[in-house]
């Protein structure tokens, strides 16, 4: 990374103060709402539990970031994917998600209650405007980078820019397998990102290339959810089996921890989907 980017990269790295996770006590595959989910190929719950624990252990013990927990509601099998709770903003604020699918809308009141109990100001979008939180939006170096079309509507991007006064880079997702921004776009600190170009339309690719220093991810590793990694400063928890991205990151001084994620990939998620970035107060 260039030295001129150092101060901003340090600032954004230090802003993630903790993570929100949800242990998979009621995790299951009971419907199909994305291209990865097949009722004929359900997750092994015991293995899912072990994989979640390994991720939790990697984050808390090896990377050393505090993890807060929310209890999984029994009627919300996808609530483990806390990235979709909303988008936390500086000053203990959150824009709560409005899920596209009724199957996940049941999660909204639980996340709403949790954030209110922690003293957050909760911002609610109009009810007809879908938004799936950090699954589709990242705060990156003074910008909001946001995906739309699959799970988030463009009206949510307008709402975010009006609420925050920040520029929003709106990126169109064009492939059903990369239906959330966090499945194909990985902010790495400052203006460095890894991304899978084929998940975006040509205009979004151009916008990404104009605003960021980029590391392209191969189709093989994109399919293994390489982009769905958790980045804390220079430490990365990455789904297992992505040696090329791992190599590029290690070359740039990152420490990479691999975590097997097979049972969550069956539901269309991996490391980053299981985590919500909570910011400094
Ligand atoms: N089964 C979940 C869904 O389709 C997976 C969510 C993955 N989350 C994410 N941030 N990409 O909604």
C-alpha cells in the first residue's frame, strides 16, 4: 500500500471496535432464497456449529477483536448472518435492514431490539425500500460503497447519502450467485479492495477501478467465497481454500487465518456474512 494511504487506512482499521455474531443454535436451511440454497443439500448442523466456533475462536483469540453475541430466534434460521442486521454508522447509530424476503423479515424486530438495548439510535428506511445492511454496504475511507438490484433497492442508497452526507458509490450486481456486495467485494483498508469483476456490470467495474487500488479475485476463489472475509487491520479471517488471494494478501503484509465454511456456503454465506462490524463510539 502506498504511504500516502497510511493515515486513512489506520483510521478506518481502528474504527471497527467489536463484532456482532449469532451462534447457530437454530441455523438451518428451510427455504431457497438465493442461488446457493438447495433444500436437497442441507447443512450438517454439528459441523456448522464447529465451523462457527472456529471462526469465533479465530476472531477473539487469534485476531483479538471483541465479539458481542445476539441470541438466535428459533423461527429465523438465517439470523446467524448478522452482517445483514443493518449498517452501523459512527456515533452509535445503525440503519436497520429491510429484508427483501419475508423469510428473513422475521429477524428485523430482534436486531432492532438488540441495538436499542445497547443505546443505539436506530434509523428505519421506508417499508417498501429493501436494504440488507452490511451485506450490501460498507463504509470505506469516507465513502459508502453499496450494492443494489438483488437484495437492496437503489432507494436505500439515496437514503444513506441523505442521512450521512457521504458520497455513495452505487454498484449494480448482475449475477445471482453474488447477490450481496460482501460476496464479491472485499475492502482491505484505505483504498485497497479485492473484488470479483464478473459479479458487477461494466459501469460498476469502472467505478471500482476509478476509486480503488484493486486485487482481482479468480472465478474459482470467488466461488469459494474468497471475498467474504473478515478484515481487522492487517489480519484476515478467510474461507478455506483460497490460496491465490491469500498469497496476494500475505505479500502485502496481511496475516491470513483460514476457516472452513462449507456448511454456511450451502446457505450462501461465509466468514463476513457471520459478522457485523461495530464501530468505535
Ligand atoms: N441465506 C442467507 C440469505 O440468503 C445468506 C445471507 C448471507 N449474508 C451475506 N451478508 N452475504 O439471505
